[in-house]
C-alpha cells in the first residue's frame, strides 16, 4: 500500500507556490534539459531546443485547458465561460497539450527550416521524464482518484478507503517510458530505426497506458463508456505504429541534419 501524501501549496519565505504547477514546470524544464543534452550529443543546436520549448510550454498549457473545457466539462463552462480563463481552476487534459504542442513545433520547424525528424525525436527523448515529474504533482493533489483496490500501489485515502491513484500510476508510466527509450537507444542500431522511432513509441506506449488506466477513474466524463482520452488513444496508437514503419521523405524535412552547427 502506498502512503497518502498531500500537498496543494508550498512556501518559500513570504512566497506561496502551487505544488501542481511547480512540479509541472519542473518537469518541463528537466525534460527540456534532457532533450537539449540529446541535441548536443547528436550534433543539433541545444539553444533551438530551449527556444522552441518556451513556446511549446505555452501552447501545452493552453491546449490542455481547451481540451478539458471542450471534452471533459463543457456544460459547466457553457454556464461559467469566464472560469475557462481562470488558471487557478483545476482542469488540464494533457492530450490537448500534446496536440497544441505539435502544432507549435511544426510551425517552428517550418519557420526556421530545421530537420523535422531530428528535432522531433530529440524532443521526445525528454518528454517521458518531464511527464513523470509533472504527474507527481497530480498525485500530490490527488485530482485523479481511482476505484477501490487492494493493489500494492493503491493509496489509503483519509476516509480509510484504499484506491488506485492515477496520478501516481501516470508518473510511473512516464518514468518507465523513459527507461524503455534508454533500452531502445542501447539495443537498436541507428541504421535500423525509423527516423521517428521515439515519437511513434511514445504515442503507442502512452496511449496504451491511458486506454487501460482510464477504466480505473471515478470522476471523469465518459462517452459511450470511454473517456475522451481513451477515444483519442485509438488513432494515436495507429499513427504511432505507422511512424515506427515510416521512411524519410523530403516532403517533411531535408535529408540528414540540416547543418544546425551554423544556426
């Protein structure tokens, strides 16, 4: 049984910070740092990784909010539209953040004429670790309570009931995908990889985990028995499989690394 640990805010002198927001920001910074180190190792420009990460972070927060408002709680926000603009209110769905981030990433790549393949897989290298850290925030505020269970990682809530806690599980999923990436990088020769291997692998692994774990949720809205995230997981798994078999074509990027040392 996992202990119930709760934290909504923390203080540093006279300043008070939100626990969830702090861990999400920390996860984003750590994930970007890992991606930047990967870029440097692969001959890419780490400064460009940090530059695009700033805009991706803004897009991710906005996209996560929009996705939640539209798909998870539309009736409430139709009645209280201004609450959708209040960042203090709970309600951010990470899938919306992924979609918005993808759009910003594509624009950044086209604007700066960068190698789509190289930078896409480089950014994905840091994403699982960022998600793992950020989801600790979800666990500490316990905004994803699950069904009753005696599972070894279930959490005993203050009311005495033992439940799955999806924040904890999703954090472990993030770290696990990061470890899988390390194993793939060590075991699979580069010449045998799809140019978008890590992007495809993340889409498959993350979506499969959400397909299963969302059945344990107790408070999320459902459409025909599935959460919005589960419905989106099906096409994402299909796209991920396609990316694992994908062959590079000039329509998406220049061949090879685009001479980023000149950037």
